[in-house]
């Protein structure tokens, strides 16, 4: 087992899908090519994401703002003014209410100036997406409510454990980034709509920070309400207002602030049919919230995550490594779990959970139950925790930084420790981890044991593994 830094090993392993670099001016992804049948200047031939850029919509809208906005009424905002000036007075696309914006508002237009057509369609599509997001997150909350009792049973979580309401709402909204499947624009297949929707979060909000700041409170924002685990199920059945309190002002900003509108439009996401939307019963949106709840329960019960770098537990017994104890890790299951470990093959790292007060407790049941039930994934639970610690946000709840792109930390609340491979003393009270406090009793003998036997955690993969007398506590 080679020793290396936790920071360097996990820096690139932490949830890339949720971390985006700052962008000044977004453009449609490079894989967006115009369909041959679509003429961008003839709207009767259809609508295509590439046409937003082909038509120069960003420049056209800024020119419109410079020349026409003087005709707008006070507090009307961009979309209200644009709709009214294009004979759609009374249509309000700034609110979470599908009836106010209606169905595709371009259906009732004669083939118009293409720039007007694409602007009107984006106004409708943005409203349609936010409405679908609101409905889908409520369904996600209901799914978690159905699973809470089982999670509590597996965790044996203290009833007094408190979860922050703001973190719960953030986790529900961030679930959009975890929609199963690759994140990427698809031009035609309706089955890819949820993948397109995920792009709104991972790509679209990068260039629209005013919208993102409405969705996600600034890091360090105090929790307005703490929820006990025992009351969580009831709360999840009534989160519609809390979600609306975030989504509604975000939608209003997206529709009224022309620069935010332009940046969302620049992605091309809102220039496609069908319009990006989440099915009301989209599966998987609850996974970030489940990870937050699960990891918070583990922390309350004194569990930490521990990583063994450059280590494959299954191979240790087969590759000539000198180990002094049978690891009982013959085969990984579909989730990469074997005995006490969850193995990350891509980065050759083995994670385990370590109970601070009961080293003998094997986490296998927790890991297999959580992964098999789809509550979380290895990447979310462990790599998400590493991202949180690396950012210095451990213990601060769900943290989203929108000032320099969309950076999501603390999906998981676990601390992540690294075995100290230089710690070869049997009584290792002075060292166990490179980055966490040593737990009491590790490396010590126990009353009644034979001479030379000493205790280590159930998922131990530290340097003492090749010492005779090793006992899994």
C-alpha cells in the first residue's frame, strides 16, 4: 500500500458532476449541431438549440434592451414587457403557476421574426422547467419520507438528532444534479429530457449567479429551523412552501433580469422541443437528501469514514502482500462492497466506516442496505464527504458556493480520515490517522487476550495489518 496525500488523491475524485468552473459567457455545448431540417430563420421548420447562437440572440436581446426597454412599465421586468409588446399581455411567466404562463406560447404565433420567436419560447421554457422542478422535488421529498423509518432503523439514530431545514431544502434542489445517466444535451429523444434538465443546474446556473443565489443561501447562512429526526417524516410531507420560497424568486429573477435570461438562453437548453422538464415522479432526485440524512445519522452515532489510499482489499490476500489476518473479502458486490469496505476501482481506494466508541462494529450492514436500497451511492457518501472536508466546510451542513461557478460541497456530512501508514507502533495512541484524532484503545491489548494480541477497528487497513496478533476488536 503506497502512501500519498488524501487531498491529492481525493481532489479529483470528488463529485465532478456537481462542480463547475466560472464562466463569463455560456454557449451551447459543443455537441449541439443543428438538424439539417431546421432553418433558423424560418421558424415553421422547427426549433433547434444551435439557433440561439446562430441568430446571435445574446447580442439581439441586449440591443432590444437598449432600444425598447424605455417602453416597459415600472416593475414589469424583461419577460412581462417583452410578452406585452408581442401581443401576449396578461401572460405572466414569472411565477410558479403553470396556468399563468400557459402551454407553449409560441403555438399561437404566426411565423414571426425568428429572434422574437426564440426569445418567447425561452420565456415559456424557463417557466415550464421551474414549475416541473417544484413538482418533482415535492415527489422526491415524499419518496424520502417513505424511506426515513428504514434509514432510522439501520442507523439507530438518536431521536434528538437535529437536521437543518435549509440543508434539507438545498439537498432536495441539488438532487437535480444527480439524475441518473450522463449529463448532456439531447436534441430529439424525449427519454433524455431529465438529462437535459440536469444541465440546467450543472451548466445553466453557472452563468446566472443571481438566479443561483436565490436557490441556494450563501455559505454560513444560519439555519432558520432545526428538525429532529423523529419529526422529519412529517416535515417532508409539507415542504412545498419551503421549496416555493426558493424556486419562486429564482424563476422571477430568471425571467425579469435580462442578463440572467440571456445566460440561461446561451446554453441552448431552452431552445429545444420538448421543453426541458422533469417528470413529476422522476426517480433519483431524493438521493442527495437521503445522503445528507444518512450521513448526519452516522455522525450522530459516532461513525467516521476512513480511506485506505492505493489499496484494494480483495487483492491484498492474492498479490503477495504480507498480511497477518484473513480479510474475508473474496468478491465485491455490484456496489463495490466487500466485508467492511467499499472499493473505488477508478481511484484504487478502499473506504470503510469506523465507529469511534465501538471499533468492533462492522459497517457491512449499513453499507449494503444503503447502497442496495438506492438511498445513496459510494461516490455521494464517501467522495462527497471528502469534498466537504477539502473545502473546509465540515460540520456546516449543506454548502453551495455560487460565486465562482456552481460548487457543491457537503453532500455527505461524514468526516474522512486517512490511515497513517507510518504509524507502526502497536500501542498507537499517538498516531492512527494522518488527519483525525486517534481513537481510544486502538493498538492496545485487551484483558483476557493472549500475549501479543491487540485491537484495531473492524475495517482496519493501516500499517499494523502485517503484524502478528492482529485482532479485529
